């Protein structure tokens, strides 16, 4: 007699039959996804048979199909873009992710991965009828190897929890986004997040050694590994910052660092951003590489004071700077940086008397985005990059553009690498203000590109900035990027509507796209 099938074989056979059963209805649902609107639109659910099979894998409580419950997941931190997903699935292991992805792939539906939902570019924005995979339950720290400087975690682990785990042994994880107390490692990998200390230590891509990835068809691949460099193409580098368009990360191997022996901080105030920008240029030109150097303008300072109660004066601009390393080096570097700030026109320089006061200073800076809610009912957070030498000039132009738009704009940013975060303030209850705010935010991105910079430094392109990719890249550039994406996702079902300004099918030829007559009449779409 032939051997009885193993449990794994039985499961695979059942899922294969289920996939066949839902494929037809899934294709019908996929046909409804012509285009990827960013707001509104009719709700598109998933086939009931697919939902039933997914519940059998992850449990009923981890498969959400009720429309009202799905609305929790209709946006990320960019709340002006909202689309209700067709289904939300909350797996707890790589195995569950693989089994769900295989079913969804067979049904022909798009997949949108999601971390903590703190992203600010619409990177986790659903598309109608999609299956949104929330990875927040996958939060195990799997392995720590301090001798070789790495640790392996699941994508739902919170950024700050990594350093908390390592701290007793004298280690930490360097990337520190302002949302580090709530954002996840998986989301950081997707967006290549940075933070205040990325000037000296680099972005997420500089601290990810390897990853386990579930591809769009359910295959599992291992990229990189627990070493500083691996031979061959840098596929890990391609994965980091790909915004969920290549696959689903289920494990990440992180590079961890020894805590610096000493850190010195100063807080300096200036009459305007001109003098503060000049101080930044002087400090960097002197060969000093701060661990972090942050700038805030008058409106940002006002918001931070209102939200946190810090005793900062009402001035035109402020700098907050860290230097770290061996004690002797840090003491010398800090004194030199303070002298340069004073030469640039600093009104006052404060040195924290202890770690508690230093923490309060940094709490003020890291609360800036949320603090703006104290002075405006609504705001758009933007994220562009300019050369350091252009900071003063670009900020003056932003001020003029803001006045012309009849709005206000607070500026708080990573001055050391020119990563701007203009916060455009508006009141959505006043007709026309939201549209003016969004236009101003887009014009600021174009200004950054014109100044020799980029449309994003650390928030990602997502859905929000995709229309501006043509301002940075040629059609040939974008076609080459699309070819790379197609190598991982030939059918374009992973996180559609992100990064690229115009969806392009993998069989399309590079160059200007010419729509078919049926598209022009509305009979067909390119979803």
C-alpha cells in the first residue's frame, strides 16, 4: 500500500484545491481594480471562499473582512489618502505568510504589506480589493550574536525595543526615526528609514545585513546574511527601501553597534535660519561629523514649546547637536563646534547639565511633528533633500511660496544632511485650504529637486510622491527600475500604486505609454 500522505502534503493539497476554487472569483475581483484611487471609491471585498481558507490558516480573529473593522487599515500616517482594503490578514509566522500569499496569488489579487502604519508617504495605502498583510504580530527577537555584532528579528519588532534589549550589554541599534517608539523594523526596511543620527551612522540600509523574504508567489528567499558583506549583487540593498513592491520581509538580520563611550550635546539659538544654516556649514566644513545636528525654525519652536513645555526662547531658529565617541575626542569636538556656532551668530548656547536635561532637549525635537497639532488643526508633513549649502536659500524660497499660498509652514529637519521636513499647516474646514496645502507641499519637493536634491530622504515615495518621480528621473530611468521590480514581481501585484508614477506592466516596452482605445472610452483599465 502506498504511504499515507504527510500532514504537510495534505495541507498543500487542500490549499491547492482551495486556490483553484477561488481563482475564478479572484480574477473577477481583480478585474474591478482598474486604477488605484487614493481616496474614496466603491468598496471591493474579496471572494468569500478565499476569506474562509485564510481564516483556516491564521484563525478567525486574525482575518478581518467586516467593512467597519477594515477602516482601521484604510491609511497609514498619511491620513489624507484613504482606501478600504478588501481583507486584512494578521499572520504570526513566515509559514502563515507563505500559505496566505500562495492563496492570494492563485486568486490573482494584489497584496499590500503593512508594519505599524506610521509611514508618512502612503506606502501602506491599500488598493481596492487588496489583501493587506499586517505584520505587527510577528514581533519575536530570534537571535542575538554580540560577538559578531548582529541580531535577527521579525518585522513587527518595534525599533526602540531593539536598543532596549541590547542596552544592558552596552550595544544599540543606530537608526532612530522620530517615531522609533512605535514604528517597526519591517516598516523601516521598507522605507529605508533614517532619523536624527543618520548623518554619522547612516540609514537603515547601512544596518541591515540580510533578510528572509516571501516573494509574490509564496516562494521564500534568503538575501544577504550575518556578515558585513556577501559576494554577488547587493540584493539586500535593493530590498531595503523598495517599499513592499518586491516581497514581504519576515525576518531581518540587523547590524548592532557598541554604545559610544561619551556623548556631548548643545542647544544653540539664532536670529534666523540664515545664521543657523551658516553654523551647520561651518561645523561640517571644519571636519566635524556630528552624530546628529537638527534645525528648527520659529514656528516649529513655538509648536514644540506648546506641546512639551520646554523652556526654549522665542527665536528665529535653533540647532540641537550631538557628538559622540571616545571622551577625549568628544570633549575637543564639542568645544570646537560650540565656538563655530558662536562665530556664526548664535544668540545663546546651552549645554545640558545631565542626561535628564539632554533627554528633555531631544524629546522636544522628536515631538515636533505631533507638536504641530497644537498650533494647527491639520498639516502635511513633507520630506525632501537639498545640499547643505543651499539650506538658507531654499528656506527663504519656501517662506515666499508659503506666503503666496496664504498658508504657514514650520520647518524642522536633519540639517547635517540637508533632509528637510517642512510641515505645511492648514485648516481642512476652510474650503480650498487642503488643496492649496497639498500643492504647496508638492511645489516644495520640486524646489528640492531644482536645488540639486531629492523628493525624499527617509519617508519613502509611496503613493504621495509617486507623481513627482518624473521630476527626478527620465523615462529610461523609470523603465530600468520597473525591469528590476518585474524580476521579483512579474505580475505587479505587490503593493501596486507605489513608487512609480504610471503603472507599467512587465511586458510593456520602455518609453511613452499609448493607451488602447478601450482605455480611452473607459471600457478597460491598467489596474
